[in-house]
């Protein structure tokens, strides 16, 4: 039987408040048996609270209603993210007053409160899981669905993999991707042809050393081909390693909860091309879609990615130097990375099934 995924559309069927998303979210949460899932439990609501002047993270209205639903079910919720995002969260409208619960740094104020787990994948030997996640009894993964320069799409998988760990683990997962580039300084003459031929402006030279910004890189190989000295080699599987690293981290984080204690809710609103960690907001690239929720992370993430369609692309919405090239999912066209690979890696680890049964909330 395919996993249940609920969906609330951003397009109201009637012009009254009860037909719009906050009310639909209430009714959606009502279908997930919060009493059984969260009563008498300490519930971590894991979010990406963004940074700096970004204004496209999840609106506090939706967070507050989720908090209220947990409280009404007899649970004890707290909202959590990395220490710097929590510290500046008030700037983006997230406070105990607007949300109705406390905000806690996921691995403590010093980002050192962690539990180590072995994963032994390439250079990622261990992941340091955030203490406030491991100590919680249950979790709501409340994610903003948007593009991501490393994985095509950033939703529940990225929210857990990058956000339920300390900063050091986040860097180690990112380095799985950077390791795909090899630059032989002894061959390089500094002609800058690689930089000038990069269509995505991903290459800079700092003190004579190449620096490739892998959020922007589309693995087009132009730099490797343009280099007359053959000083650059690129292992195209690098971004797969990154996504494998994310999936392994998700597995370790989810393992800390009893079955039935985690719910994934992804808001497909303000769908921008970049991750919220950039600290600024660019235009939406498709119209708002709605909210998906599911217990099976694979099914819920697949449904979320499926709903962002290339045919709904808003012309003129991409900031320079982004542009659409090639075919496949809209985020593959924009970032050169297939957004479903992270999902496939989770399937390979037995975390769920891509088939889903959609129940529309009305
Ligand atoms: S692979 Fe393509 S996008 Fe990436 S750095 Fe080289 S030229 Fe730029
Ligand atoms: S094209 Fe090759 S030789 Fe020229 S700067 Fe780039 S890496 Fe160095």
C-alpha cells in the first residue's frame, strides 16, 4: 500500500478564510492523529529559520498553528535550528510570542551538545547529531521547499541532514561534494580560461589558488575542457556523494525516534531557486503550490518535488547568472543537479517508498 501523503492547495476554492492555507493546515494536522503521536511527548519542531534579510522562510502563522496543534494534543513543543539562526530569528518574525513556544539552538548555544554516530562513508566517518533532537521524544520536520545549489531541491531531507547536526558535520557533508574537484597547481599557468569559460561564474582565484563555489557549479565540465594544461579534473559523482551523505545523516537522525513519532510537513510557498541559508530572498520561480505532509519521508519528499513543475515556471524570475539549461525537473534545469537523487539515496537506505497516495484536504 503506498504511503499516505496529505496535500492542501494554495489556491482557495472559495473566498473565505476557512478555505485558505492556515485553516487547511489545521484540518490537515487533524488527519495525523496528534494525540497518539505527541501526547505527553517533548516535540522538536525542526525548521530552517533562515538568516540575515531573507523573507521567504515559513511564515510564523503556520508555525504557530503547528505549535498549537501539538499543545492541544497534550505535547510539549519547541522550535529548533542552528545557534546563529535561532539567535537572529526574531529579525524574521520568530519569537516565543509569535510562535507560542520556546526556540532552542539544536546543538546548544555553543553548538557542542552532540551525540556521535558512525557512518563510515568516504570522508564522512561520523555524524554529530544535535543533542536537542536526540533528547526529544518526537519530531515535526517543518520545511520550506525551495531550490538548492547542492542537491537541486531543499526540503525535509536537507532540513534534517543539514540541520539536525552540528556545524562541523554540515561542513563534512559539504566537503563530500567539493572533493569532486581536483586542481593541479603545478600545471596551472594562471591563464584564467577556466574562470572565463564557466557559464555559472562559479570559479574565482584567491591568492593564486582556484576556488570553486559548488552551490553555483552545474558540473558542465567547461572548465576542465577549457584548461589548456589539463590542470582540472572533475569527478561527476561528487554531488551524488553529497546526497548519499545527507541520506545517511537522515537515517541516523530518524533512528533516534520510535516508529510513528515523526511527521514531515513541507510548505511549497515562496519557492525560490536558492536555499534560505543565503540570507536573502529572490523572486518565486513558480506560483505557490500548497502544503504536503507525510510520515514517510521518501513519499512526502517525492510528492513535494513532483508538485514543482517546469511548465509553471515564471519567466523572468531567475536572478543572474542562473538560467535554465537542458531537460528534466525544473531544479535540474536551474542547478544541474537531479533533485530526486537525495530521495533515491534514502530509498537505498530503506527509509521509505517513492510511491504515495495523495489525500487532498478540503
Ligand atoms: S564544471 Fe562548469 S559550472 Fe562547474 S566550475 Fe566548471 S565550468 Fe563552472
Ligand atoms: S584554465 Fe587551467 S591553467 Fe588556466 S587558470 Fe584555469 S586551471 Fe590554470
